[in-house]
C-alpha cells in the first residue's frame, strides 16, 4: 500500500489557495448621486464589467458591505450572494431588460406549477395545496389564467395571461428584474417568483412550493449528500434574491 502523502494539500486548503486574497481593511457605504456605493479603503467597488457597484438603497448597500466585511484572508464569492446578484443586475440587466423579461416570460409559458403528476394521491394533494392558491391568485388578481396538464407534455398558455405577467414584470427596476429572474430559474416558475415580488408568498412558502415533487421523492427514497449540498447552494441564491428585493425597496 502506498504511503500517504502527509504534505499533500487537503481539499479545503487547496480551494482556499485558489481564491483571491483579501486586499482591503475597511468597508464603508457612501451616498453618491442618489445611489449607495460600497467603498473598500475609500475606493469604489467595481463589478466584473467594470461598472461601479451602486445600489438603489442604503439598506441593500449595507447588507452587501457586510458580506465584504465578513471575508477572511481570502475572498470567497460563494459566500457573497447579494454581491453576486448586484453584479448581475448592473452588468446583465441594465440596458438589457427586454431580454431578461423575455426569459422570465419563456419560463412562464412552461411554468412548473402547470404540470401535475398522475399520482400517487399524497403527491397530488401536496401539489394542490401549494400550487392551486398561486394559480388562483394569478387568475383572480393578475388577470392571468393558466392552463394545467397532467404529465410533461407541453400545454400552451393564453397570450393574454403572458401579457398580464409581462405588465407586472415591466414595473420592476434592474435589481427587481435580476432577483425575479434568479428566483424564476431556480424554481422553474415565474409565477412563484412574481408571487414573492408582489408579496403574495413569503420566500419560504415559494421555496417549499417549488420543491413539492423533490420533497416527495426524498420522503420516499432519501437524499444523498451531493444533492443536499446543491440544493443548499440554490437556496442560498434564492434567499439572497428575495432579500435583495426587500432591501432595494427600503
């Protein structure tokens, strides 16, 4: 048997060494031209696209500043979901809102909540409990009825319903669009994301609704550690998007 190399770096140490080193001491927030800016040792933070990291509210800026303050000897972007979302909003949504809206509406045309199982009864009941109130809300409040189907065969949605959702999504600013887009892609449901944005559902309620099928499978067969870790990472990004929505309005 080969002797163990005690000098070989462990996974955690190897990952740490690949991260950029922290290069700043102080993190502050400053008001600049109607926005809140993050400053590192007095210098503005830039997005990957080289734009200034300017936030729509002081509350959101303070939360992002806290992510920068919490970094240790290295900067780990995986622990900075609000910063990641802000970068996406500034670099990926500003000036490109139409494309982001189109992608959200594409998800709405095949929304996760519209595809129901054929059984067993326990799963059907869970889907109805979590999904039917959202479908009813879309119809009664947003004026957007959605067609349901059994199985995975595509069901077309009324153009008028998609237009009704578009009208709501177009009211969002760049940070709101970025947040709703993230929640939509993570849940497979534009309806759930919009329900959070319009305060019809709490983030926890929307996350639970998005994972009815997965939770049922876990209850039957269990969950492996890798799948659990992936879900926790998605949940972190989802929670950050929901929090950014709330803080950007503060």
